[in-house]
C-alpha cells in the first residue's frame, strides 16, 4: 500500500474505490505519522510519514487500503505545556473522526502524555499496544425518512440504552442491555403502551472511563465522558454475528422509527474524557491541544473548566467547529436520528477572551446549525446551563430550540413536597414559564417540563428520601445534589407502612400529572413509570448495576397504566397541547386560562404571593368553541395542602377524568361543588348536555 497526497474534502478516514483518504486537523503539529496495526489492534505493522498539509489539515491517500484497516496517529511538535502544546509522538492518538473504536482504555498511566510524577516532562514510554485505535469502515446505506412528530404533542422519554433492558425478563438474555435489546418488540411495546413520542437516549458515543472510577472498579455508566464523538459505544453492542456496533445501532433506530417513535441523542461536545491537565492523552490533547481546548489565558498549561469535568472544547476554532458539525451530520445521515439534546450547551455557545467568554444566542455553533441544510430541521434541545460566567442561560437559545427547564422541576417539587412555593410561581410553570421563554419569539413547546431526569433523584426516591445516599460512588457521599426538595413522609427509604406507601404513590401521580398537563413539552424519566428506585443515589453516574438497571420484576403496572392514561388524555384534548400560549383573553381560537381560588373567585395580588395558599383552580378553554366540546375545555383542580379543600366549579357540566388521589381514570359526573382530597390534582372536562341530569 502506497501513501500519496490526499485531499481535505472530508476529515477522518474516508473509504474510496481505490483506497482510503486520511485527514487530520492539527495546525500546530510539525509532523504527523499514520500508524497501521494488525487485526488484533495491538501490533503496529507500519508507519507512514504524512507529507502534505493544507490549511492546518494533514492529508494522505493510502492506495489499496480497505474497510477494516486499524490505524492511529503519532503527532510531532513541541512538548511545551506552558505554551499550550502537549505533543508526544510516543503516544498513539485516536482519530477524532473515528467511526468505530478498537480497544478500551483501562486507566493505565502509560497513556499520560506527561511523566506520571512530573507533569512538566513528556513521558517517553510507547503506549501503542494498549492505545485506542480507529477502524476504517464503509458508509451504511442512507437511512429511510425519520419520524415526523407534531411539536405540540411531543412527549420526551429519557432512557439509558443499556439500563432500560438489562433486566428485562422478556428480552432474550443475549440482547439485554444492548442496542438490539432496545429494538426488541417487548421493549418497544412498553414504550408504545405509554404513549410517548420521543426517545431521548443518554450518551451512546464511545466513552473512556475516568481513571479514578476504574481504580474503584466503577465506570462512567451515564456516558458523559466521550472520546469518539462519531462512534457508537461498543459496550452496548450485542456482538451478534455479521453485525457491528454501527449496524446494530442503525437497526435499533430503524426499528424505533418503524414503531413511530422519534429518536434524539444526548450528545457531549462540550468536553472530552481527557479531563484536566493531569489526565490522559488519548486524542485531541496529543493531536493539537491548543486548538481543540479552551486554555487559561494566563497559564496555558491549565484548562478552562466550565464543565466541571476538567476541560472545555473550543468551538471558536473553525476546525473544531467543523469536527463537531460533521459528527452531528453523521448521526443524522448515517444512523437516521431525529435530533439532539446538548449537554451543558452554553459551553458550545461561548465566545473568547475578548468578550469575557460570554455565551450568546448568535454564537458560531448556533448559527452553523441554523443554516445547515441537514441539521436545521432537526430537533435541538439544550441543557441551558454550565458553571462558567453567566452560565445560566434558560430561555436564551434560538427560536425553534427546546430547553430543559429546571425552574419547572424545582417549583413543582417545592409546591407539592415542601410547602415552599406560592401559587403565582406554580401558575408560571404550568403556563410555560413565559418569563423565560418570550411568547413573542418562542413557541409554547419551548420549555421541556420535567420533575426528574437522569441527574438527581428519580421519582420513587424523590418521595422516599430526604438525603442523598451516594456512598457506593466512592466519594464519601459528598457528590450529587444536596438540595433535593424531596420528602420521605416520615421514613427514610422503603417503608412497609400502607399509609406512607399510599401518600408516596399519590404524590408521584400528582407530580406526573402536573408535568403532563402543563404547557410545554413534557419529559418523563424511564423507570418512573414502573416505580424503579436507585436506593437514594441521586448521582448514579457510575453505577452500572441493578441500582440503575430498571427493575422490571417489581414493576408497578398500575402506575404505568396511569401514566399512559395521562398521556392519552393530553393527546385527546387540544387545549392541553402546546399549540398556543395561554391568554387572559383574545380572539376566536385563543386558549383562555382563568386561575381561581377554591371558592371560584379570582386570585388577588396577595393570594398569588401567599405561600400559605396551597390550592387553586385552572379553567382552560378555547375562545368561541362549543361549550360541549370536550377537546376545547379542561378544568384542573389542584390541592397541595395538608387538608381536603372544597372547590366551587365553574358553571357548566363537568366530567372527572383524572384523579391523582386514587389513580382512578373514569368519566365521573361532578357536582357544582366538590371536595378535592389533600395532595391531589383533578382533571375534568365539560360534558355534553344530554347527560346533564345524570347524578354523580
């Protein structure tokens, strides 16, 4: 195989009819070697000097090379951490464009670019045998069209690709915890039975676990430690004959699409698994550290750390931005995914030292997505915060983006569990958080409303624990949130007391109903619908075991049925969908929201801000709709107080559909006044006049 001049049209390794074109973006490098390996990936068989460089990109064409070739890079340049350069050709680097990764990182210190006991000195040991490598692959066939979901009806369901089926009794053992397991009819049947529209998969890009965790016998189970942005994680591949991680992942997406489910990926382009200045040199650090990462201006040997994970990727650099954009397009064009949820999204929207590293809605990354013909039409979801300056950016992402709304989470928890919030705050969250999402510029589905997510207590633990219990993480219970706004109802952890069990279940139903019926895009956490517990661990990122794998054996099927009824009710009633912002008044077609006290009077300014007021009503109706149109009018009766409350209902004829107190889902006729039990939410709609004489 001869190495000749290549082209820079595509970065990475591109399979062509006569061989493979290789491109590596390393502007500061002095020289680059392409290293080839045998089928085991451990024995280096040949090195080629790459002689051509154009605009910071090294390129070469290897004639006769075919799919399956395993390779890595040795990059030459100065070892000068004080100037931001960490080149060390003794260390083999993984291609940032790797589409399939060979090998696994086990935390050995031989992967450090610096000497283990002297961070200022380059380590001369060669790590090629153990280093991560890339395998050349052929493109998969173009995917069929994705799923079109009505944004007003979208319901997101966050799940872990392994944990969802790792203990599923119907999924065959060989497929549990794999991409193929998630594509199994039994897994899909549960998703369809709930009525969700959109799967949000926690990170599936190839990761490298932190050395600290590996020494403890743990791993970064959640996956927020990426090392190859464009390669599906090998650990979720079943290993089935004639498949690969890529083909199995693609088959999973196809199966979910065939079931009518939208698929979005949680992606982590804000940092990498190379962590801080004491971390390993696995890829970007040894390829061109000063280009790929944000470095401290006064001390380039150190990394800016707005992520809390040791480093931040610098998307202000055009070649880095190109790398990320190419990766996003690959997930769409090769695997068929429908969108992305961006971890710590403000990191990617930050400027440089000239503007104080402030995040901006017109940042290069956001503008690039807005004009990209492949990505512009895809679903984009931001986690709108990081720990950098001005890091809380809720509501500041471009029109068309959805954003996780932690204010919704905290307000709902405070109101239902802690008696800390006033009615005005609750109403603001139920009505779509208009103070954050400007109705003149954003759609009513912009707010992703959630009470639980992967980070923090899940729903069962939220009503069972008042303190975190993260001892298994190996940090002496210091990690994770300390302010959980949770309630244990008198017993920390599981309880055999029927009264406590009933209180907890009732509260779970109320929180689920509040999430589903609020204006915006509801998001549920996988496992909450079956009553799964993590035994009080509110930061289970490193627990790849039965504490995080969904407990199907003890699934609460009645709770699953209740969740399905909530989602069916939302889908059947237009007034509950995120089609228009609620108004106090307006023309025909406007959704009118009227907030009342239990006695049916409007709230005064004092009542809105009275933290002792724990009950209120919400009457939603579409202006000039027929009074008998059940789709156009709904009534929510909310009682988070510690005693039953008597509600006077608006004039009309009402049917109760959802009662979170009992979990009942019926069409019960309501009287002009009704008593709503403590800690309950009721949802009713108008009933046709011809049954008005029916007695309750």
